[in-house]
């Protein structure tokens, strides 16, 4: 898959991809999260997949599920170099605990950072450009090596995800696999408790949704879980999840 194709968010899926996504959804429509994940990793129609994880508040559930199915699955972690120290420690400890064999740390190039954000202040006046520089472009470059990626997106996270399927098109020729699409908040909590999985340390300090340190603040009781992301700005998404050329709010961590 050429890198330029991976970057073309505005283009509609190729007919072959649309047909493949429909075939996969028909094939696994009545399966659960584990069997969908197992099947996706073996089904030639799904292709070569990587898991993308923020190691955020809910990420441990999908990471654990993947580690139980196949610890050799590539796991892409985007280090924006503006993350909370707690996230970096959590990522290291969780990766070791789960025995992840192919963790790949994704970062913006030094040349791009030097040219576009030499003093690390871009987030103060252009958060969209900062996210594009530090998240979206590095991830798209990394994903150009794969036919698709596994995400932790779920239907309950927002109205735009209400009809989320296990498989969906991502741009022209790549797919997304959403094994947890049908999970509810209580399913995530129950899974973490039953498997005694460690929570991100910031969750207990009022951070139900965790991004970069400069753009994430604690959330008060009763507030929307994502109220602390880009607080006070007309921004809800970093740009990683795009459907039909439009950034969509996911309401949770990848």
C-alpha cells in the first residue's frame, strides 16, 4: 500500500474494499469480540493487521484481548512527545506484563518537528496542526505497511458510532477492525475487573479520557468523559479516526 494512498482521507473506498468489508461483516456478524479478533487475524480477506493503542483509560481491555489471541501482533503506540509521564510508564509496564512481542513506538520525525514546531508551542495556537504533526501523519506513515488496523472503538461512545460494524473501510484501500464495537461501558469494566487488569494511574485522579498533557485536564463529576480534552476549544478529535473524509468524534481512547 503506497503511503500517499494511506493519506487520502477524502477518497471513497475502492469498490473492491467496500465489497470486502461487506463480506467480512456478513461472515462475522454474529460473533463475539474474541472470535472476531481471532478470525480477523487469520482471515486472508482482512489482510495484514496492526493494533493501534493509546495506552489510555480503556486501552488495557483490547490490549489484553490481543495478547491472549496472539502476542506477536504489531502494536503501534504514538508517542507525541507531549504525553503524561504516567502514560509512558503505564505503556512500558503494561507491555511487559502482557508480553507484547512487537511494540512499535511511533513518533514524528526530528526534521518535521524542527521545521513545524521548533519550540514545542504549536499546541498553544493551532491544536489541529499539532495533532496532525505529532499523531496523524506519523500513524498514517506507520499504517502504510499494513492492510488494516485494529481499534478499540465502540458503539456507545457517540451517536456517530451507533451503527459501528466490526469491519469498516478506512480511506481507499485499508480497513479498520473494531472487535469491541458492541461492548457497553459495563462490559469494559467487567472485563478489566475479571482479568485484574491495571488501570491507567490518571483515571483515579479524574482523567477518564487521556491524551497529551498540555491539552488534557481533569473532569468534574457529571461532566462528559471527554470534557477534559481540548477544554474550551471547538475541538473533539485529534484526526486519527476519519470516515468519508471527515474527522469523527469517538468519545474514547483507541
